[in-house]
C-alpha cells in the first residue's frame, strides 16, 4: 500500500499532526506500507526548510523511509532557495500535480 499526505497548513500543531500520523502509519505493523510521501505546499512548506518548525522531525522521518516533496511554485512564491530545504527533500513542479500523479499511481490521499 502507498499513501500520500498533503501538508498545507502553517499551523504548527497541524503540521505536527500530519508528521505524527505519517510516522504512526510507517510504524503500524498491522498494515504493509510500501511507500509514504508527504507533499508540502503553501504555508505547509516550513517543516521542509532548514531550521523550520519540525525540520528535525522531517529529517528523522526521512531516515525511516518517508519521502518529502516540496512544491516549486510555493518555493518561488516564498523566495525559498533549493539550499534552504532539508537535505533529501525533493522539489516537484507543483504540489497539486504531484498529488494528482500519486493518486493516479494508486496512492491513498490523506489531508489530516
């Protein structure tokens, strides 16, 4: 099974919720997960930036195999450079198109 999380909120508690649910899903032994992706855009981009709120959690989750993707439209709009992203975060053309592709590839879509 594969799941894509959509992270758009600038609210720190909401961001933590998304990251916690992704981690819980990754650690749930009652379900076989092949891939977990978190796609961030808009104000949800902050945890994917170096020094951002919850960036340490993002780094930790990446070591567990959870992938993070950042919307390039958001990065441009917020003047965030590639070097400002946590190492290992993938930049994608747009959050919406990435989520559409993932869903077309059979990923479950979650937006907690």
